[in-house]
C-alpha cells in the first residue's frame, strides 16, 4: 500500500493511504480525499494505479497540478519521494517525511480492539466514583475551559460556574486586577441559583489579605444567637509569580467539607488563562499598531515626495511669470502636471487597496476599453517622449470583465511601463485569445533596463517599488488584486536588459462566485491578505 502525506497547507501532517488497484481523487468533492484547502478544486487531480506504478493527471483544475515544481500535462508517472503541488497544498508521495514516524494502516486486523469506556464531557457526568465534584473531573473541566477561545468576561463567568459546582458554594465573585488597558478592577459575580439577583457582600479586607499573602484561605465569621457563622474561601489567581486577581466563594450554611486545595489549583488555572488572554490581546494590538505605523510611514514618504515636486513646479512657474519666460513656465507646469497625476494615482490606488466591492462582470469590447486607456495616457506619453503601441488580435472576442476596475489595472501597468522606458522608447500592449485554454493573454512590455532581482522578489508587496521616490508601491498590488477578483492572474513574465513583460491572464468564461468555489493561492497574509514589507526609499 502506498501513502500520500500532506507536508504543506491547511491539512499539513495528514496522511492518506492509497489502496492497491483503487484510483484516488484529490479534491474537495465528497468522493475525493478529504482536503480542506480552498485553493484545491473540487475535482483537482486523479491518482491511478497501474500494476506496481502510480500515475497522476490534472483534471482541468483551477490552479493546476505540479510534480517536483513542474506543471504536468497528461498522465505522469510518480516515483517515491515525488512532491505534488495542488493549489497551496504540497503532498509527498510514498515516502515518510523526515520528521514523521512511519505509520502502518491496519484496515483489517485479526486483533480486535473494543472500546470499553469513553471520557464523557456532558454536564452531570459523575465519572467512575459517582461524585460529580470529584477533583479530577473539576481539574479537567478547568483545563478545557482555560483552553477555550472565549473572551475574558465569558471565560470568567464559566469559571465561576465551575467553582460553585466544585465547592458547593452559594455565590462567588472574581476580581481581576486592572491592567494598562483598563483603569479599574474587573469584577464578575455569580449565584448558584442563576435566577437569583441577591446582593453579594464582599469583604475587602479578606480580598486584600489574599492578594498580599498570595495564598488560599478559609475564613469564618463568629456565630451569634440569631445567625450561624458564615464561611467563605478565597484564592489568588496566580501566574508567573504575579497575582492577577482573587476569587471569593461564600459557602452555604451547614457546609462542613471544603476542599481548599482544589480551589487553589482551579484559581491557578484561572490565573494562567487570564495571562494568556492578556498576552494575546497585547500581541494583536502591537501587530495592528506596527502594520499601521508601516503604512503611515510609507504613505507619508510618498506624499512628501509629491509635495516636494509640487513645490518645485510652483516655484518654477512663479519665477517664469516674473521673467515672462513661457518656456520656463511650460517646464514648471509639466512638473506640476506630473505630480498631480501622482496624487490621483496614489488616491485611486489607496481606494483600491482598502475597498472591497463586488465586480460587475460583463462582456466588454476590449478595443473600446484600450482606446479610453490610450486617451488617458496621452499627456504622460508626451511628457515622457515614449510611444505606446496597442496590438489586438483580429479574432479577439468580447472580454468578460468589470470595465472600471480593469481600466485602473491597465492604467497602473502601462503607467509603470512608461516610467520605466527611456525617452524615445516604446511601450507595447498585445492582447490575444487562447481558445485551447479559454483565456485572454494580455502582455505589457517596456523597453527599460529591467527590474532589480531583489525588488522583483517582492514586486507584489505593498509599498515596495522600483521607481524610488517616484513610486507609491501600491499600483501592482491593486492590479494583481483586481485580476484575482476576475479569477485571473498577474505576473512578471520576464525582466532583463531588453525590458520587462507583465502578463495578465483573464478566463474566457469565469464562473460565478460560490462559497464552494476554489480560491486562488494567495502569498499574502494578514487581516487584509497583506503582509507589509519594508518600504523602499
């Protein structure tokens, strides 16, 4: 029997057995191997046995299938140790990963193992000894509660319910010390009777004593002829040699057995759980502040450069007007016009960067769209002394796209190409339809010196630009996002001394978006699918 190990992707460290003489399907459909990766198609690839050998073929998947970093075409023989890439998932065929212990799957074993007892988590489970408040059950429940993803308040409410059940208390109060995020202590109270709204008396002296001494205590009031003595227990919520708060439980009248040690253990669990939640909150806040700081710094840098250009152009025009020099005024006006274009580009790309809207896909005459694009670029090409040539296939059918969004992507790519081309150079755009792949191929080529290899590796990161002070580093990020929302791709096809070619691929018949549809693999992380790189200056 062969095996298929998932070594990268959402299903990492999962292994699937490949029974002899039974073809297997990789995908997210019900009959396929259970893959959860959204970049894997519902029917992505098929593994087929042929005697002692196994073969793989792609099933016209959205993102294709690769074996050892090469895209496969047709039926491909697999060898032990081959790495299969489907979407964002990487599989290892018939070889145990270096960090895995070999596992033999026993589907039909002569020795039958029968389940004798299950760990029950249901409310009211009494365990083997019949005691619903057994120490072990309480500690297990406290551990599971601490590991939950509930917020601080919800956790404390569940914790007090557990404490009341463990100690047979009548009421409980937990006081969490104020942090730098809050100005006052947080207090949460619970009664054994969930319907009760009776006030709870809190002995501040007892609470302060537990905080100061960092130990659990049992306290009892002096009985009177009219009232019995009142008993309560209190324990510190302790974590990393620090008291995070105090829990105080008022016991029912007549309570004789009080397990102070159990309360101490559960209070320690609560202290560690609160510590974890506080640290997670701090990490989230710090990461958001760091991302915000990088964004503001990069945008401020771009705006500063634009303002400097506007100031220079304004000064040149002012001096020219004083000297009545129209030639100087024209040069100054060109500087102003370039920087006004940069302001517009920065504004539009920032809007595209943060805006998320549904595209209105319709069949568009590509020639009409490119006519509008070339008209909008006339002033830029004239100032740069660059020729723009657009070549469209005679058999080019209408293209399914959102015209306004694609207009922005085209302007970004062509504007980059014009900026990269020396005076007197040529920028070309070629568009054709590949009927076999049912895809539109659009190439934008400049005649510049190419992109620095270090910049090319990070070309699609926000605020990374090869233009120096003239760029904002958002155009390609926004353009790629627009292409991906059209179920297409944008890539740097080649870059060298003869120029750079950027290729856009648009599907001829895009599918309507559905929750079960395949997502394109996305190399960007973070809340907005963005990982901020270091700004280029």
